[in-house]
């Protein structure tokens, strides 16, 4: 996707530190939320794939501090590979999936106030 926002290194490192996931630092940080985009309807969540409905729709539970705060339904074709119970770092813009990254495990806290 060419429409992903550019992020500063500082923003990416702070996000990775807050999530407690060192592996994100060395990988693509494009899924992290930038400070300037936060006022434009862009939010970052830990997402857990709850279910895949009829092989067409993926239901992702969006969490903050290990509490479900919302859900997102996305077409299965938005993902290269997806399975139930996958853990994702997702960026949602105006209620739509902007980007995602698979996480090896669920972080203890999102670090959000």
C-alpha cells in the first residue's frame, strides 16, 4: 500500500516500547500511529481475530489495556494470511482498517492512558 503514513523513528520506538514488543522495533513500524495523525481519526489497537464468518468476513476484537473496546469486520481478502485467534497490531482510520501487523504474542498493556 502506498498510502500508508510516514512515521518518525521516535514515534515508532515509543510505540514499540509502550507495547513491550522488541520485535516491532526491527520490523515494519508503518502500522504504528503517528502523533500528527491522531487528530485525524486514526487509532491503534491490539486486535484479536475472534472469528472468520463464511470464509468471507474477519471479526477483529479491538482492545485497549486487555479490554475489548470495539470490533471491526473486514473482508478476508484484506489479509495475506489470517486465522482465528491471531493477534494483530491494527491501525483504524475512520472506522476502517488502515494497516495491520501480526504479533507473536499479546502484549500485557497497550500503554495508553
